[in-house]
C-alpha cells in the first residue's frame, strides 16, 4: 500500500505521498503510471447572468472610459436574448445587478445591437471619429467594430479582437445598426479536466525516477510523457497542446530547466529553428517585435546549457557566433547608454496590458527597463565570456558589459522599501521604478548571482507568495483579466523553487514545489497558467494543456531540486535539497551525461551531504567528471539538517487602485477621483513632490525648461497604482518642428491626420536620408519623430521600423517606429526620443538603415515620417 504521509499542508490544500486534497477536490496516484482526479472548475456551474462588455473600433479600447462598461442581466426567453439598441460611446442609463446564486441557463443565444451612426456620421462629416480619450480614428483606417467583455465567449483582449471574427458586428442592410449573435454558457469540453491519466507513451528510453512517494513518481512520468507529446514531426519542441509553433523564449526556458538533459538533440533542433541569417529570432510581439520585445537572448541561456550537457565543441562554435552577432545588434539598438540597462518588454510577460499601464504605447515599452529582461542579458554576457575563453577568443568586453548590467540592476531596480527588485523603470523623459514584484525576474536575480549577500535573503524572504504559488506580478492590476496579471505560471514557480533550493531554503522549497505539484495532480496535465486568487485553471484569458515550460518545470523538481544537478564545463555537480517531509529514498536511473549513464540513489533529507559513493567507493564530493564513460552508480546520503526554515512571505491577494487619467487646462492638472484611492502622490520630473487628497493642482508655467507631471493613487491597503501618463508642460523655450516633407520628396500613401503639407515614406532600398536643422541656441534637446506604421497590429507581428540616427556624422542611437495598427497609416504617434546636446547653429541629421536596424521581418521595414520635434530641455547636458 502506498504511504499517505503528509508532505505539505496549507489553508488552501494538502499534499500527501499519494494524493492531493483541495476542499472537495481530490487527486489520487494509484500507481506511478496512473492518476485520478475529481477536480472540476467551480466556474463550470456558476455562469453569472450579469455580463459586462464594450464595443471596440479596430480592436482598440476606445468606446468608453476605463472602468465604464455596458452591463446586462441575461433573462432568456426560449433560450434567447435580444438587447436594446446601444449607442456607440454612450454610457448606460442604469447599472443592473444580478441576484446571488442565480446562474445562466446553458447555451443562451444573445443578439447584441449597436447603433454606429454617430461614428459613421463623424467619418462622413470630418473624416475621423474622436474617441473618449481624444484618439482619432480616420475613416480610411476603419476595419470593423467588435465586442469585448468578461464572459465567454467574450474576452477583454481588445488587441486580438480583429483575429476573432465571431466577435465582429455586421450591418448587412447598411442602416447603421450593427449586430452579432453569440452563445453564452455554451458547453465546451475544454472547460472540464480529465478524470484519469494513464501512461500511454513509451518512456523507457528516458531517465526513470522512483521514490517513497508514488504521487511524485506519477507526476514525473506524466511530465515525461508530455515532453514526448510536445515533440513535433520535424523533431522540434512545440510550446503546448494549443501552441504548436516553436517559440524562442518557451523552448529556451524549458531547455534550461530540464530538456537539455533528456532531449539534447531535440533541443538543438529547436534552437536552430529560431535562427535566421545567423541571428536569434525574437518572436512576434508588441509593436512589431524586436526591439520592443528584447528577450531573445534567452536562446543563449539554452544554447549554453546544451553545451554543458553534451560537451559538443561544434555546437559551442556555432552557438557562439550566433549569440555574438545577436548581442552586438542588441548593444547598438537596445542598450540604454544613460543607465547601462537594456531596454524592452518584460521577459515572457509579453501581453502589454497584462503588466503595463494602458497608456503605455509600444514605444514606451521599448524605452522601459525591465528586471527579467536585464537578468537575461546579464547572464548572456557571462555566457559569451565563458564561450570566448573556451574558444580562445577575447572575452574582456563581455565581462565588462555583464558587470555594468549587474551594477545597474542593483543601483536602479532595487526597491529599498520593498526589499526586492522592482519590475521595471518606466515613463518618458523621467523614469520611475514600478514597485511590483516580478516572479521570474526575482528568481533569475537569485540563480544568476545578481542578488548577493543580504540582498539574496531579502529577495527570498520578501518576494510575495500566495497559497497557490508565486504570482507573475504582485500586486495585481485592476480590471485586467487573469493571464499574466493575477496569475501563477508553473514554469515561474519552478524557477523560484530552484532558486530557493540553491539557497538552501527548505521551507520555501516545500511550499513552492507543492504549489506546482497541486496544479499538475488536480488538473492531470501541466497547464500553462492558473488564476492566482483561486488556483483554478479556468478564468485565464487562454490556457493550454502540456505547456512545454510547465512540463520542464515539473521535471526540474527532480533534476534541479531533489538531486540538485548543476552542469558545469568539465563536470556535473550534485547539491541535493530535500525538505524533511519529502524524505525517503529517491532513485534516478539511466540518466545520460555526455558519454556516461548514471544510476543515482539519494537518501534522507536536508541540504548537506554526509556520505557520497561513486561506484561503491566513498568519495569526498558529489561530482561526475565530464570524461567519464559507460554506466556508473552514484549514492548520496543527506545529513538530516533542516536548512533554512524561514517560511515564504504569504500575502493576501491585492489589487492596486486604478491608474489616474490626467487633464490639463489653464495651468491646472486635474484627474477624476479613483474609487479605491485614499490619497494621491504628485510626481514632478520623476520625483514625488506632494501627497494630497484632492484631485487637482496648479503647476508653474513660467519655467524655461519643460516639466513632466504624473499622479499615482494610493489605496487604503497601501498599494500604489501605476503612475499616470506623463503630462508634459512646455517650457517657455519654443519647440523646433521640422516638417519632413520639406527635407525630401513626399511620397503618396493616402494617409490623413498629418501636419504641414504632407509626410515622407522611409522603406528598404532607399538611400540614407540627410537634412539640415538650424537650432537657435545651445542646449540639451530631446529629438523624436511623429510617425505612422500601419504594417501590423499593435500587439503582434514583426515589422517594427528601425533607423540609425546620426548627427554631424556621429551615430547617436536607434530610432524605433513600432507598429500602430494593421493598415492604419493615419494613426500617428511619436518615436522614442534621443537626448543630445546641440550648440547653436546648423546641424546635419541622417537617418540610415544599418545592419543593426534589420527587424525580425527582414523584408518590410518602413514607416511614414510627419515631422521631427526638437524639445529644448535645459542649457547643459
């Protein structure tokens, strides 16, 4: 009979040697190859009659202010509901509520009716429609009207609406009344978990694990099977059951966790699939991918792990050349010379509204400086240094760049108040640190040695945890549905567990590992993510079975934690960590390491080894040399020490107040009251200038220098909202505007909304654009361009336009023109800004397309330029 010893218990769930219990839900391991679960999502039986929704032009959140939605209580007649005709942009007169415990009947058909005539009349009269927030949509850019909402089949994912045609309203009789019919509370088999798992794949060629706890054995075997199911016919890894593509960050984080060790050739194939023209591919992403998204260097982490596992010198040389070329492009295009940090989106948190304030455009995300992404770049440079040394190449510059990033992370991203690293620096001319914790980034600072000494323990002890695991970000963002926000991702949980194990924190290992095991056992698969507040797989924006990095994370509990494997250049080192409740014998057989196969036995619990035997002979260190061949046995006995038993910082789930929205008129900044706010902080040029309970203040308007003002709301629970969009108050020095059509021949593109007499087009195949600008006086200037890029949507694709800016023959940096909407060539915004000291006189500006400016598309790299703006900042640099 299997043991029923308690491995871990919390107010939310308990883990035993053979089962998991969470309320009335139970999962049982009947054998190492057989699991059963009674889990069903409570959401399946509690579909609320009240639905909230908004309409959307072109997949933008542009109908009603943030937090203002249409509300409807569905009362079907013969299974159908027909709404009254709602007017686009008009708030509902009432706010209906639903009765408690009164749920919607299954398969209810709802017809939504929308009066679009105010929008269509604006198109006809003035050529554009002005949304509630002042954004203009020009008639020629209108693609359609969609519905977004919080109840399936609706989604608050505005930016993906254009690809979800079933959510588009139609007007077949052209009377201006658009309609769509949708089914709510529809039966969907994907909403229900399997009740049983039995091993079907042949896993006999993979390392076999058995222990005193049949539950752990079964979850290991489940994960081995899912690793095989995630191998595509072309012998590369797919990202999961719903994601059959090969994704750079997905495969890379997975390869590092576990897959390099057990699938080295598939790992190589997958990595090479993400290389084009000798450079690492950044997957499609915000604003047209790289350089807005800039975490492609996860590839380097994985490539190095493959080398450490295999010792393949040819692979080392091949990978080195690829990483070296890609890193030089990033250094020119992504590095922020002011801070020494690397710009770009949060690594893996690549759905911008899930982790950034709504006001941040893709260009703002490009200019942000993120913790996880910088930890990846730091480790990439350390890897390049070691690769170069191994290959007899110069390595000093990589060491210097790594040191610079590490120092900048500790100087710029550390929150002394929170005692962990903040998620990112964000803003425009003045950057501020977001105090949110970022689970993956915090773990990487520990694993890569960025957090050292006291800071290591402070990160471990203060990073917020919940009963269901480590949140992707904390505290959560209000009114944004779970995916990265209000979520736990098992692979992030795995990295956090690994980091806690390396530090010998046994209590945190027990808590963290159990959170991962709970989800896999109850759901009978390694899900992509789950809702942090409920622990449920249902309720996130999208989810997938056998998600690759979740699979790898489960396997890593055996390889990285229990057996403590660390692959080095000339050996495999073991540093086991077993919490006391997980004690017992653990065996791992047929584990491949270079030209050897290892049979490994582990006994006891603790973090220190008291006995080590290699092939029956007692030895002093738990290491396998890289030149060992054939089959060998390794036995390790733990000393029974407790390790560090400081528990994780378990916190209550918290949402921040909503982000204030500012208006400026006659020298006064005002904002609407935020319901959850107890007070507000006024931030002037990146520094807190005042705390107040009122909702307006007067700003000085006689300064030579421009100023930026932002507001953040402070909740009664102490949480802080995001800072509002910076409101720029111009200085008395006039801006210098250079109409681009005056610098070269204008190109026809049928765009509207430009200033002056026209605009120019920049695209591949053109010569460099040079023009002269006269400035009236010495000073530090911010230089940016008003541009349009309709090559793709705001949330995906790979056609961000990039150019190198030179002034008087000296390269200043990259100008980045992200996508702003598919075929929306009248959607204008500003590029990133370059700050440059210019003496009085005439200067030659050059925009050129250099090798480092090649985007991920390779063929389309174009934008429209309306004007160059020079804003005088101050007299000196």
